[in-house]
């Protein structure tokens, strides 16, 4: 069954609709330079109102361990996503599940991935200035090959116009969708959300019949 994370959540209305439509996880970005940044306090208020069985993912970029642990306790997140240059040793220090982001720039990413033993590998598009949320697609061929390392989560410019093709080609464990369902950074477009979940549910239940 395909897993779906909707990232860049900043308000309760977006969170509840995404959960109601079928999101398995919601992403809260704690990187202050991101236009989708949400404070730990606001994230905690949203998380407190979520229904059960929805994972709460905290996204961090080159943050120190003590600060991450503090935010985990304050907000109530259940999974840590590390989207910077974190080392394998750093990723192995957490008691929560860890997703490591890799910004794909050619097949040379494979030796690097092999050093990490985490719960999920998120493939996003490479940008020299931004750690994510660029709206660019990553190389799906490389992403498909990376499934041999473990649970592959596909990200990078996914939206209604290209989602079905991406799912059919990569067949990932999960997808991470952010800018493709927004009207502005940190604010979801409800029509776009419904469109992508129509495609997702067709893929989910079509494969199971």
C-alpha cells in the first residue's frame, strides 16, 4: 500500500483536510529559513488536534541534536526527517524513526546512501541553494534503482499532472508532496489536494484488486 506524506503543514485546516483525504503522514518544517517554517509551539497545537494513525514528521536541516530533541518533546512529532548534510553517525542517535533526505544529482548518490541505515530514504531534486520544496522533479530512474537500499520515498515537484506517471515508473514505498498542492508556500490548495488523492487512491486500490 502506497504511503503518502503531505509536507509543509502550517495550519490546522490544511492538516485536517489532508488527513481526511488519506494522508498517512504530515510534515512540519522546523528549518527557520524555509518559507514553510512552523514554530514548535504552533506545530504542537496542530498535532494535538490530529486524528490517530497519522504520523507527525518533523523536518530538520543541519540542526544540532539537543535542539531536535527539544522540539520533538515540545511538538509531539513521531518521526524525524533529516534534510541537510547529516552524517550516518548523527542519524543513528535517535530513538524515533529517521528518514534521511538525499538531493539527487547523478548516480554518485548510491555510495553515500549505502552508509546510512535509516527507516526511510527520501529522494528530492537537487538545488544548490535550497534543501527542498523547490518544485523541481528528481531523476526517477535513479530513484527507482535506489529502492534496493530500503523504503524509498519519492519527492520533488510531484503534482496532479505528473503523479500517476511517477507512481507507475518508480513504484515507491511512499511519496512526499509539498509545493504541488499549494496555492502559496505553507498554504494548501484544496482542489489540488483532492486531485492528487484521487490519483493516489486509484493507484492504491487499483493495485490491490
